[in-house]
């Protein structure tokens, strides 16, 4: 055995790297790790980050620490066998001596403190009296004995199940969000199977608490449930908090309310002047204003935002991005001079916008890589860290002491199997109606010798966009000798409000033409075999796959993941309908429009072999959508396959297919294997 192992090592050393390298295999896609949530230390000499293990290793997550000066990393948290998900939300205490994180080491998710001078992590004991106890309601089922109703015994505090926390800049308090705990009476009801659910009438929700690490005192704050979006002022005196109702009224219209909490007293004040469509916020560094994202001034899909600043003294609001030619992508960082940094997307890349207070003309801050996410800094703004990538640059952790200086790559554990091949993306542009549409094309080496088959990929949303980031799945497809075209048709983000709104009441119309115009462009200008094409998409990409199925027979195979097929049934069963309502209104009031934008409406024209991939627990695009399409195509005599995946919700299955770590060990592998075999059969490819 020893000699055989030695022989393997020697053989590998004798081979050149080029001979060893290969495109990702299906098994390789199960061996991808990810880095997220980097946090620089208060002194700027260390970076804390979360590393999620591979699908093959269970996809648990742990916290790692990088010494910036030595540029070495080490793991600092470890999970017991009972905790499959691992540690999350790692944050520095302001003195830099310890780290807080959330983990479930017992019955509840707790906040742990890990000292950096040695010793084990220990949990804070965070308890509160349950604010809701439905088992004591007059009409509770099963009925309680009379003596139980008349009991005057005060309820005891119980341990909270922590959702998230935010540390005050001075480190003296934690703002904690936690779901209402289940009381003993409610547990008894559940055991007795008295578990009817009154939709939109459950009084339980997420509550805000303040916790003192020094005294262990937990103080409930009177912001109504559901509280969220907590931000501390830089002087630790106040918190800005948003709240959404527990009664489901957000499905009727925007319903967010905004509150300011005085940390010393716990008193709360609602800021009625702020809009109900606010969905992201940050204090100005001087404490005089609130920067926030809210619905764009121009007509655009829900939660497509502009950047605003609200002045607390004058109660006036200023819009900083009306008419902006890109898209805000979430995340803000206040600056000491009163300005703000906001993440933005431009086409296939991401940048930062730097606004000075009162000046709506931003400075654009570019990075060394086309795509950046997870930008973070410390309270003193003396260290900056982010995850950057490009089409041939795997995600890496970058660090700099100033955004004006070049960032260096930090040495972290490898995220991908060694010696994986990648191909550089090629940005292309074409005309479609009055629009210029962008796409990225990935060509295999075989394209230098002859025309190659084409796989067209469609992104989700439709309010989304492909980016020029590292794409294991695209390279997985390229490894089969296929070209891959990813397009950003009208309705995509990163091109301004007019472009993102251009498919309003026209799903599967102009955006379909944009994609097909891109197909024609690459057939004309690139070594593409127009007789061997397939199309694949997930979420809205799956919906577009349905439109393509009923509008053209140019493709040999179509793969649809978690689609919308029937706007009527999906509108009534999805988890929230406001987004869809913007596109075509209430279906029963706009019957013709809703039916025209339902792929199933044209199913009598379908001919192409069609595969559906669907998570059984999907609440975004429910299982019934795929079932409807499967039944319709089957009854029309069209070759169709439906594969469903237990336990998977919408994003979980999509992430697993495209290579994100998943706690389902084989769902992504199975889906990719089926996709390849389905397309190979359609292309007439014979395996050797």
C-alpha cells in the first residue's frame, strides 16, 4: 500500500499542471466551500470570516481568523456533532478582546462569547417573559380547567431563541432580535395536537431586546413585532429600528414602520415621516440623519430602490439616486464626514458609490475584481475587507487599510478543488427593439476547431442580473464541450429604472425577444452550432424556459427549475403576491394580461423535450406550478420529465444545482447529472 501511494505522488509530480487541470466534474461541484461575512478587527490587524464547508462534508459553517500581517488563517470555532449548521454572525467586541457569534449547542440558538486570549466560548444567558401565550386565551383549545384560568402566578422568564444581534459601538449593549418563545402551555397544546393555524392572526412575532453583557440584564423594547433592521447610532445612544406587521398586511401594500429607541431608557418613538416602503437603513455618522433605501421614485418593480437621506431636525428627505443608470444592490456604510458608501451594479460588474451629504453626484469606487460582495469595515474605518471574483478569478478575501489603496489577497483555505479549468467570459452586445442588450459568452476550446453546441442560461427575478463573477456551473457545462450564453434582457437590474421596468405587463414578451436576438447574434458572429441548442433557467429563468417552450422549436432541450407556469394559481399560492401584482395587476381584474403572461396558455404549441426540477417545500414558486406544466405537456404528447426534491425550498435547491454548499448531499448532484444526460440525449451525443 505504501509503495502504491508513493507511486501516485511521483506520477502526479511528473505531470504538468496543464495536464492535471480539468473543468469541474459533477463530483467536483460537491466539493466547493464558500467565504462570507468578513469582519475586520477594531485594530485592523485581523479579519474574522465565516467558512461554509462543502456539500460533501455537510455544509456546516465555522468561524476563521486571519492575521493580516502574517497573512495566515486558522479556524477558531468548532461545532459538536449535534449542531449541523455551525456558527454564524461572528462579530468583534469593540475592545477587540473577544468575538461574539450565534450557534445552537442545545435547544436554542444562543449568543456565545469567545475570548481571544484563550479559553472556551461560553453562552450568554438571555431570558425574557414570553410576551404572548395563546394557551391562556379564553377560547384556547383544548379548554383549560377553571383554576388554570384564575391562576395569578407570574409567568417565569424563559430562554430566548436568538435570530440576530447588533453590538453597540461602545460595547455596552447588544440589540437582540428573537422570536416569541413557546410557553409551557403552548407546548402542551402542541403535544395534544391542538395546532390549528389561524392564517394572518398569529400574534407571535420577532421582538427587540437590549442585553447588557456586563450585568446580564435583558430589557424588552416596545417596538411592535415584527422588529428588524436594527442600527446603532455611532455614539451608542440610539437605535433605528424597522417593523413589519404580523398580520400579513404587507401582501396588500408596503407596511414597514420606522422607530427610534433611546438606549438608556428604552423609550421608543415612531418616525411617521419615513415611508412604508423603506427596506434598508444606516445612521449618518453625526447622528443627525438616516440614510435609507426605499422604492425608487420612478416606476419600477417592488424593492427596486433609490438612496435617500432623512434629516431628523427638519424632517426633510433628499433622493440621491433618482435617474441613476445602474442599480443599488444593498448594503450601506456611513463615513466620518457624514457621507455614505452604497453598493451598486453596473452591467456585469459591481462598484461602490460614494456620496457626500447634500451632493447627489457620487464618486464611483472601483475594485481590482469585476464583482465584489460582503464589503465590511471596522468602527474606525481603518480596515476594509471584501470578497472579490471574476470569470477566471475564484472568490478570494481582499483586505486594505484604505479604499484608495490597492487591496491584498488574504490567505484563506482553498474554496475549490485544485487544478480546475476556467474559461474567460466574453462580453457581447446586440440590439433588440430599442435596447442594447448585454451578455457574456463562455466558449470551450473545441470552438477553435469547429462549431459547438450552445446552452442558453436565463437568470431569476426577473429583477436580477448575471454578473461577471466566477461561475463553476458555467464551466461545468463548458467542460462538456458546450458554449454557454448568459444574457441580461430587459427587466434585469444594473441598467437603471427604465430598463428594469421595461418588461412590465410583458413577461415573456420583449425579454424573450432580447434573449432570442442574442442567440441569433452569437450564431452569426461566433462558432455556434445553431442546430444544437438547449436552454436552462431557474425561478424566473424557469418561467422563461416555459415561454420558450411554447414560442419556438429552435431548441433541442429545455430545462426549467422552479418556474411560474400559471399566473393565476401561482398568485394565489405563493408566499407574497405584491411583486407579481406590479407586473400585471390582480389576475381576476386583468384576466387577459395574466393569462397572456402564463406559459401554460400557449402549451398547445409545445414540442421541445422539457425537464422540470422542483423543490417540494418551495413557497416562492410552489410545487403545483411544475405539476401543472408536467400534466399539460404530458397530455399534449410532449416528452417531459418532472423531478422533485424533498425538503428543499426555492433558494436551497437553486443554490445546490449551481454549486453552493448544501446540507442536502445529493440533490444538486442528481439535478446536474439529469440536466447533462437530458441535453446529451437531445443533442444525439453518444457517450464513449
